[in-house]
C-alpha cells in the first residue's frame, strides 16, 4: 500500500527480484506506479478491502494510518507490516550495509551499490551478495535495523514533528550504531561532529575532509583519497559539489574496507550516473538549463546551490518549495541564510505532506527574509515569473521534497 512512494516501491522491486508475485495500490497514478507496472507489479488505484484477497503479506507506507485494506488483512489473519518493519527484516536477515544520516544517504547508497555492481557483486537481489539500503530516521524506526555494516553521513534536526531537538536525533543514531555487531563495521563522517563522536561496539573508521580521518579527501578535482598518510589515488567524479566529494569518499571507504581495490572503486565512481532528483538535469527552458533536486533542509539547500555554481551559467535562478510547516517553522532562520549563492529565488507555497499548519508559518515569511527572493505561490505563477526572467545560459534549479518536479517536467516539456 502506498506503492507510488519511494520506500514502498523499492520494496516492491526487491520482492519482484526474489521471484514473488507482487501487487500494489495507491490513491493515484504516478511515474513510479507506471514503472512498477512495466516491471510486472499489478497496480490498483484507490482503497478496497478486496485488494488483500489471496495475499500472504501486506506492506504499507508509514504515511497510512487507517485503511480498508489494513482492517481486512487483520481480520483475515494476513501478515501486516509497515514499510520500516519490512525493510528492517530484510536488512537484519542478510549480509547488509545500511546507509543513514540526515543528508547524503540516498546518494551514498547509490554510490555504494554502483561500486559493488561494478566490482562484480550483486547487491540488488537479496541472495549471495547481500543488501545495500538507505535507512530513515524520520520517525524513530531506525532502531529496528540491525545491519552488519553501516555508514552515517551526518546528524541534524530535520524532522521537528518527531524529535524535540538535535540531542534526541543524536541519541537515536547512537542507539542504532550500538546495534552493529562486534564483528561489524561503522563508517562515520569525520566532518560532522555528532556523527564522528558516535561510539559503536563494531570497528570504527572515519572519512571526510577533516585531518585525522581514516579516509581523507580534499576539495579539488580530481580529488585524492588518503588512508592515513598514504595516498591511495585520485577519483574523477562527474557530480559537482564539495558534498559529493565527501559522499564519494564515504562510499569508497566502505568499499575499500570490504576489500575492493582502489582502482575498481575509482573507476566505478567515475562512471557513477548520479541519483534520481539529486542535481538531475531535466532539459532546457528558454535557453536555460533546468535541474531538479530533492533538497528540503537548509544544509542540503546550501550544498546544492554551491554545487550548481560549479556548473557553467550566467545567473542561478532557484525555485524552492518548502516541505512541511513544522520544518519551515523550526528552521526558518537557517533557511533564510541558505540561499546566499543564488542570484534569484522564487518561493512556492509549502508542501504540507498532510501536516496541519499548527504554527501558522507561511512561505511568504521565508521569501521576506531572503533579499533576492520573491513569493510566487503556485506553479503557474512560478512559470510566469521564470518566463519573464530567464534566458540562454541561465541555470534554473528546482528544489524541494514535494511535487516540484512536476514544474520541472513542464518547463522541460516532459509532460
């Protein structure tokens, strides 16, 4: 249930790869449900208790609290588990690598998987070579996961709807990292103080720009990786941004610790195609390149803008869709300072993700605090503003964790 979501759809693909018969439902069609249908998943729209007839297992999105399917499955003694519980089960019963952190975990997960595949492993199916999985701290279910190895990219307050402060987030990550077995491995980002200070029972290695990191990189292109004082070699990474050098070093650290040679690691990272919705090029609008990114936290926004500035452009024009009222309210001051590298910023209405606006915060509040920003509200007004401003050699950067990619597809004539 919730087959159009990133987490549930990924699990559907895992079950397909194992040879299981898979069906799914969601309230509406989407690009993701279409891709699942093409892969062999039977997709149904809407809610109906008959969806669970003949099923052995029902996996549901954490966003679903009540539904006819859940009631019917429990009444029929069909096994019911949440997405987080199912992912934890898969991680816990395999030779697994879990990637956790507030920022960067999606890219690092893809990088680790790409390195392993290039090196001859098969991490996309849960036999033989194990599982590489992104894990989520947003609702506290991170503690369900007990992998053999883990990477932690950083620790920040990103979900104020669930955590009272960053100390509570740190405690969750400490609990998670303590769950690694004594024979396991913890790969921690040395550049993030809270991640660096985690205390695992497992063997600990660190990575990043910080002097003293087990695997140290430098912010140049191609970038070097050192193990201690020894230069292992250089990596020519396609993805822009200092944060992606850091991400690649974290993925490299895990792969090297698994015994993969540096030449194979460097070759894989050079061919890494990038992750979906991470500085993803969509097309051209009025001569301006259009990029889309999932950034929805101040740290991610700032890093993505810095990466975009490395690309050739005349002006960098950002369209930002805030995600969740609670996040915008709690991090307003940080958001206001995150757009300094942009020449122009258009702010859309908040994508609520089903959340009530308890604080009364508005997207206009953010626009008023960013000198180069203008509140535009909806996609139509954003497109109108862009049509009057951008031209050849400009770069349009869309950011947000909501449905802002629809605007990008429209600009790039993909819809």
